[in-house]
């Protein structure tokens, strides 16, 4: 019986295997990760792909869904969240890096309480490849001059200098900010 699942492009499989080899994980974990990545065939079947990061609490995840929906309405685009990729991975940083390697753009939706992608923000600015394809949609708050910590403010400044920081306060403004993404 022929295998009807779409296969990953060789370039993606090779890159993933190189990262997994460096991490020294078990063969079973390796197979689970490769299987999970095979769910991402829309990433390389579309012209643009967006990996949307943020908080998964009830209200913030609803806003993440607004961004994903807005981006998926574009022709030849595919947007998704990390939680959309099945599998229980022991190392979520490894999962993040494997997915971030595959996508065209990484989009962070930053909210004050809690922001919930702090580690990823560090990876975005600490890795030239990730930083160059990342954008942040930063929520603003009335009557609060510095709602985020000084480290996050520094990250936001880097994105603002590159013209890749967009501000929003309401759901409507969030969608408008997402529409400005490439």
C-alpha cells in the first residue's frame, strides 16, 4: 500500500535532522518530531508562512487566533501557532527552533500580563536569522508608561529600529496591525 502522506522536502528534513542530531535525543523522540513536522506541509506549499507566538490563556489566545485568521485570509499564506503542532516535546525551545527555521515570518503578539513568549523573544533577537524575519505586535496600555519590563522594552526597541514593531490596543487595531505585515 503506497504512503499517501506528503513527504517533507529534503532541505527541511536535513535541517531538522542536523538539529536533532546535535541535541542528542532518542530515536523515538526524533521520529515523533519528524512526524509532527510533517504536519507543516502548508508551510512549504504556500508562498508565505507565519509562526504566531504569544500567550495561550483564554483572552490572549483569542487574540492570537484573530492574527492567525487575518494572515490565513491572504492568498497563498499559512499562519499557525506552536500549539497547532501536535506532540508532547520535552524541549519546547527545540520545537520552537525547528519550526522557526521553516517559516517565512515569525510574529509575536506581546501583551503585558502575561506576555508569555519571553524566552522566544530572547531567541528572536539573539539569532540573526530569526530576528531578520520577525515582527512584533505590541499592545499599548492607557495610563502605563512602561507596562513591560526593561529587558522586553530593549527587545521592542530593536524591532522598532528595524520598522518591525506595530502597536495595538483594541482587537480592531490588532487586526489592522497584522494586516501591515508582509
